[in-house]
């Protein structure tokens, strides 16, 4: 038997905490992708016939804020429902077996650079 493998079973996740983490992660990705696209579209749109419509809506800044809020709410609700469904499935199936490798790292040592210490 290999003593360096830790076997545990996932029985439940906190749906609200999971939804918050997923929402913040997705919104961070959206900021990196969506904001530059909206700013470029806003700049291009200002040179077209639709410039009055963009100006009336506050241009790209309004769209960025509005869409990120809407996306955030939708992502939170969908992820919350997914976590609740996951908990239901985990309960019915007896949990999700997981294996972790024991790296002999204490929790207080997380974040330290072990390569420098070993070599």
C-alpha cells in the first residue's frame, strides 16, 4: 500500500460559497475578455451611423457595467442551482472518491518556495 496517497470522499459542497467563488472567477475572466471587446466595438460604433444610440446609452462603459452585472447575477443563479444538484447527486451516489498525494507539506508551509530549499 502506498502511504503517500490520501483517500477522501467529497460528500457535500456549500452551494452559496461555491456560487460566489465561481461567479467571481467568471467575472474576472469576463473583465479580461469582454471589456476590451466592448471598448473596441464602442470606438468602431462611434464612427458608424449608430453613434447616436451608443452615446444615448453611455457608450461602451454603460454596456460594460450593465452586462457584467447581468452576467454576474445569471452566473450566480446557475452555479447555485448546479451546486444544489451536485449535492443531491453526491447524496444519492454516496459521494465522490478522491485521491490526494501526500507531499509532506504542512498547511503553514503553503506558498513557500520549496525548490530553493531542496536544491
